[in-house]
C-alpha cells in the first residue's frame, strides 16, 4: 500500500498538469496590445485594445504601462485597468494618460482573472 501511494500521487499530478495544458489557460503572452495617440483635434490621451487570443473569458485585466523617452529609457511607470470582461478571442478597450513629445508606451499584461472557458 505504501509503495502505491507515491505512484498514485505522481499519476494524479501528471493528469492535472496535462488537463491544465489541454485547457489552454491563458498566460500574459496570450494577449496582444495595440494603442494609438488621439489626434490633436480630440481630447489628449492614448486609446487602445487588448486582444485575448486564448479560449478563456477573462476579467480584471491589468496593464503595466512604462513610458519611455526618445532614448528608450523608462521615465515613469503605472498600472492601468482594462474595462470590462475580455471574451475568448475578443478584445477590450482601454484609455491611458497623454504622452509628451518624444515619449512612447511599452505595455504588457501583468495580471487577469479567469471567468470561464468558452467553446470554439
């Protein structure tokens, strides 16, 4: 009995790992981000979309927004929230503070919460 317990536990862990891989749980790399400065004729700011390339509906998506100067040096950093849920293979809107001339954003997804897996 004692010899089969470690084997049983190992098989259970392998099965759970295989199930997690099959379920395609999203990782931060499962998201694409596009953004653009608003035209000067509009209120200053930056708008964009987060694209969810996974099969999971997610919520509470948080972005790391690093502002870089013309030389690529990070001059400030913040965390921004994406509004609402992002459906599987869907997108969601976000808005950020305006940038000064010569500045740019480097954006990445740092966290999110799973809601449910969606069908094909």
